[in-house]
C-alpha cells in the first residue's frame, strides 16, 4: 500500500519536473525559430511584420500591422513550438512534456485572438513608454527586448530566458557601437581596441598623447586624469565607456605614491564614471549605454603592491555602492596578471585577456573575471554579493526624478 502511494507521488513529482523542463525547452524552440526568422527568407518575410508593428517607444504603428504581425509571426511560431513538443512527448514516454505543448497552445490562442482584434492587452516585453529598468540578466524584460527591435536585430533573440543569447554570444551586440577606452595606449587598452573593432564597434582611444598610433581606433582623443568634466560632450555620444587607465607604484609607500595611486586609480576613475552616468538619458539610455571598469583582481586578492590594492579596492567599493542606483549596466573587469610593460612577468597575454573580456561581455556577464587564479572565481562573487547587500541595507536610495 505505502509503496504504491509512494511511487505514485514520486512519479507525479518526476513528471512535474519534466513538465517544467518542457516549458524551458519550448522557450528555447521559440528562440531558435526567432533566429531562423532572421536567416531564412520565407521566415524573414513573416517575421518582418512583427518588426514593422512597433514605433521606437513601442507604441503601435497601426492596429492593422499589429494584427498582421500576430497572424503571420506569432501564430506560426506557436504552432512550431507545439509541434516540436508534441514530437518530444510522443517519442519519449514522458507525458510531463505535454505541458510544453499546452504552454505553446496558450500562445497560439492569444495570437489568434490578437490577430482578430479580440484581445488587446499588450505583452510585457512590448509595453509602450520610456525604458526605466536595466536589461534583465536572466529573464527578458522590455529594455532587453527593445534592443532587438531598435539596437541590433541580429542579437537579443531571447523571448523569455536570456540563456539562449548567453550561449550564442548575442546577449550584447557591439556592432556599430561607439566605445571609448581610457588607458588606450597601454598594453590592455590596445588589445581591447583591436578586439572591439573586430566586433564591428567604433573604438575611440582616450590617451595622454594625441599622436599615439592605436590600431583599430577610429579616433584618438587626448586626455589626462583630472580632465574628466571636459569629456562630457564626447561621452554623451559614447555607447560604452571602458575605464581602463591605472598606475602601479609597486613597493613605494611615500605620500606622493599614495596621492598618485588614489588620484589615478580611484578618484579619476570614479569622477569619470559619474560624468558618464550623467549622460545616460532617461528614454533609451538603459538599453544603449554601458560602463565597463577595470578594477582588477586586486579587489579580492593580493597584487603584491599595497597601494595598487588599496586604490583598486576603493574604486571597486565605490562602483558596488553606485551600482545600487545605476541608470545603465556597469560591468566590473576583474583581471589577473597579464604580460604588459608594467608587468613583464604576467602569465596571460593581453590579447587573450581582451578576447575573453569581449566574449564574456557578449554573454552579458556583469562581473567579468579573467584570471588563472581559481580562488578569485570563488571569493569575488561572495565578496561582491555580501557587500552589495550590506551597502543596500546601510545606504539610502537616490530618488529618481
Ligand atoms: Zn518584439
Ligand atoms: Zn526579430
């Protein structure tokens, strides 16, 4: 008796899990169908109706286009989702998979009703109005999906779970983006600019010398620390700012060395961050702007240079604090030692590090760790999470106007 009841329950539980998995799978099918809808001509034609239906603020171009979009795009899409799940449920004895089919059927009904003008509620990812939140990290929200329509149609394919874009490296598109990089004539700055250019970005080099020759940069703008405010005009036209300049005084501990380390590594970077955040407009800013800051592995590990650690940790802490109210995504670059003029004994090559940074950013990783030290991969996320919670509890949020 007990056995029967026990196995009966366990079977339900198991099928329930398969059911949840089937919902996840059916969303992946939707995303693959979406990718195909941007590659294969017959599907491109059907899918185009969806792209034509919305204006830049997600208001409808016309009721007629909206209905056609649902009839020619959403209806076949949900039929493909249902058919795939029916095939999986039939080929496996796992009846939990029928839940995926049911889930797809829900979308089919909604699409049919919308195509006939019988159901008017817009779905969450296409609600009209300015963008108020950061792009979702694991789940697609309006800001995330807006970029598929108005930033780059060959990226941001995900419909519900962002995982498909993370796997394909389409969770951030660099194509056509203006990216300014400080410390551009340094080893990593140069490597990053080359990698960014290879992704179709338009890199601007911010460097102390105006006549520096930097491969891949569309422009070199002379700048030195202390002149952050002067960059405001330039930064208002920049999509992504990479704060990458820094100094390493190694074993020095004089007052002068302290002043230099704090000023260049922490205060100048913080001021530049604030100037850039002021340029994020409150309509499309959360979708079109990003800040990447190189705080280095010294945030959590020894760098055998006390003032480098002290100043980089201060910068790291200030970013964690400001991330609480940030109007755009702020990525930290947590890098281990790489071979450069400053560090001739580094193990990793700067080019490899730059390639890894770009690849992880395209997967929307917000704390980009690139190091050979396995401890950092454990300690950094713990430190960052705990500190963010602590800062949230003991600081007040900024009222947004
Ligand atoms: Zn859409
Ligand atoms: Zn599309």
